[in-house]
C-alpha cells in the first residue's frame, strides 16, 4: 500500500480474516457513498434552489445535471475518505471509475432517448455502482485487507 495520507488514519485490527476485513471495508465504502449522497447531494440541491432551480425544474430542464450531481456527490466523499484511509491513487482511480462510469452511461442513455424516466435512470446508476465498487476493490484487494491477500 502507498504512504499513509493522514497520520491518524484508523488502523485495522490484524485479528480479522482477510475476507471479513474486505467485506467490512466494502460496507464502509457504501456507508460513505450514502452519506455523501445525503450530505453533498442535499448541498447541491440547496445550491440549485438558490439560483432558482427546484427539483421539479431540474427534472424537467436538466435531468442529466441531476444524474451528474448524484454521481459527484457519491464519488467525491468516497475518494476523500479513501485518501484519508491511506489508499493509493490507483485504487482511488478504480473506485472513481466505478462511480463515474455508471453515471456517464445513464446520461448517455438519456441523451440517446433510450430511457427518459429519471427514477429508472437513477436506479440503474445506483445499482450498477455496487458491483463496480466490488470489482474496483478486487483489483486492489491487498489494500482493502491491509497488506493481506484475500484467498
């Protein structure tokens, strides 16, 4: 694993099995993603309202912006958390791709007219992120079990 970013980043007990540690870290990433969606997503919504766009106007006039904002509000806090926990830039890039790729994909579906229902697009965006995050973690699994390869 690369250098620790934050000297007081939480250390992980070595008594956990690699699989348990990996699973706990996956749940931690989901929790950070959801917290980011609530906190940063709410802040983005308030900013939109401050310039005269409520959620109904955004849904009608700029659904792609809602999807992009949702992707950003989940990815940015997760990447910040991972850096604080000492993960490498490579692991951060993989995790960012796992969040941004579904966002870009649903925006392209919207732009192509293949799907227009915002709820369906958001559901796809969110559901695809979970296996994407899992794959990103598998690619750098030694970082997620803190130096112990999962078997």
